[in-house]
C-alpha cells in the first residue's frame, strides 16, 4: 500500500486534534503540514511497530514537541476559561494532550502512551490532573428548584461533593425567581411540578430572561418538556435518577456553556 494511502484517511481527524490542541485552526494546520513535509522529505519516518493512525499522531507529536514547551505555549498563556476551547487551552500542555487523545480522539491509554512516548501511568496521571483542573474551573453557584425536601437534599449533597456551592433551594416559582435575583446562580437544577402547583418551567423562563446560565431539568414528567411545541431543554434527567447521571450532566452543561462560572 502506498505511504499516503495508509495515513490519508486519518488526516482530517489529525487536523481536528491539532486545532483543539493549539487553540487555532491556522496553528494546528501549520504543525500538521510540518509533520507531513518532514515525512515526504525523508527527514522523519512513520513508526512501523504500530497502526498507521497511532504512527501518524506520534509523528505529529515529535514535530509539535520539538517546537513548543509548556513555559512558552502561546495557547496556554492566552487561554480564556470562559469558553470550552479556552478551558482546554488553560490546561498544562501535557495534560491537554492526554485528555484530548483519549476523550476526543478515542485512543486507549496504551495507544496514547505510544503517541506521546510516555508510560501508561504517566498518561493516566495526566488525564486525572486534566479532569481535576477542569472541575475546579467549573465550580459554580447552584440554585435548586425542587419541592421534595429529600430529593433537594440529595441534589445539594451531590453538588457539594462536586465542589459547587448551593446558594438556594426553592419550592415554588416565586421563591425560585426571588432567590435567583438575590444569589445570581451559575447553574439551575429544576423540577417541573412545584409545591404550590406552580411550574418550574415558568420559573426557569423568567430566570433565563435575566441570566444567561445553563439549566438542567430533573423531573418525573419528561413528556411535559418533550412536546416539540416550545424550545426543548438541552439537559433533561428523568426521576428517579442516578447520581452518576446527574454528575455527568452537570459537568457537560457547565463545560459547554460559554460564560464565567463564578457569578458576582
């Protein structure tokens, strides 16, 4: 098989990875082009003891590592943690590499260690460090709209375990809107049916008229939201819920919402 045929199918994904790694399409493409030019010129070779995809990413990293360092990485220094891309760029370069290769590109820790020229233990440690750093960035002020006290307490405990601050628990629409104005939350967890017969949907609509924040509905009545008649929620958890589901959804909602996490 011709050399180009072996790695050509992987080039679009390498460009995606390079762009995420550097924080810039132009910069990412420059490093990919440099790797290919070195290969064509015979200055570098693809490793033959692994798959073409792993070998291609390894070659890219040889070029990338020879041109940058953690202390002079412009992407890190210019990172804006208000956006998903900025949160990735704010990580140390090594942690960013390990996280992107496994979480985005789908490489196993073993393949990632081969790409980066590190041990699997090093790779796994860097992934954990990256996840912890992102969790710290995402720490938020949480308003819980829930009329069942046991469920509200369960959610409060879950949020506290994740490092968030629960700034209020409301059981009615009016109480929820009032608390939101007073506490300026960065995230809302909301039930639909509230204690006095009021609606969590209406409470959230009023809150979103004043604050640009992510909302997660946690309800036993998902059919009331999935009607197709109004803008449907991005994040919806059905009761009874698993704590792992709530934690994963909270992380997803905060990571992809472009704003500062700590409201003033």
